[in-house]
């Protein structure tokens, strides 16, 4: 997995950021932080974010608005997002969040063990997905390159001509067990001479 890819934690309260960083530190992943939806979007668009842990209600751009924007941009639409809320169960929020493809909606205060388990699974799955995509791109390039080579091979010349006598060259058969064929126009007597 790319070592420079990080988990971005977004919350407008410093104490919540600290608590979430402390809960995730044992996983050993790189962690980043943002204190607003605007700042979070800037970091996500710069790349190298493998998972977003995002507060729903923040001043300015809310967590849901961040997710809506991310889902419209090709480079960010598959980044897993865990939304955090401190306002208890909300059917409307749940429907909107999962409608946008959010991986999970977690209530505050957060259970550190449960959060680590979810984050590890989602982050690792996303990294494996990215690695597979990269391998598919590599294999497609390999196939494309070999298809183009097969369409325009550099063939050896099969005829050599001199001013007085055109001659066809006998190429060896790819299977070594098949005896060489005699060139057209060669007589059996000439072949007998070659054997002696």
C-alpha cells in the first residue's frame, strides 16, 4: 500500500480531532487533519487521501456537502468516507449519507476499538482496490503494446535475388524435430551431394 496515503480526519473541534487521532494512532497509518469542509476538500483534491473521517455538522461547508462534491469528481468518487455525528440517530441524515455512498455513519462519542476495526478494513480494502486498478492498467498497456507489435512484425526477407538467379531461402521450421525442407528447384541429386 502506498506509504504516503493518509487518513484525513475532519472536525471543527480541536479536542475531537485529538481524540480521533489518539484512537487511530495504534493502526500506524499516516494521519492528516482539517478543521473545515473547505480545507478537507482542498486536501482531498491534492491527492494521497485513502480514507476520510468526516464530521457531519461544521460551519460553512458541511460533511454531506463535502461528500456530494467528492462523488462528482472522478479522482475522489471512490474514496471511502465515515461520517461522524454527535446529534443521535437521524433517519433523514442516514438516508442522505448512504445515498451518497458513505461507508458508515458513526455516533459520537466514538468507541475507539470499533472505529479502528472499521477504518482498518475500509482503508485496506481501498488500497487493494487501487493496487488492482493499477495492475489492470499495466496489463492493458502490455497487451496493447504486444498487439501493435504483432500487427506490424519485422519479417525476415524470404527472397534474395541476384541479377542472374532468383533464389528462395529455406527457413528452419520452428519445431526442431521437423526436417528442413528443400528449396524449390533443388534436385534430389543436389541434396544427396549436400549430405556427403
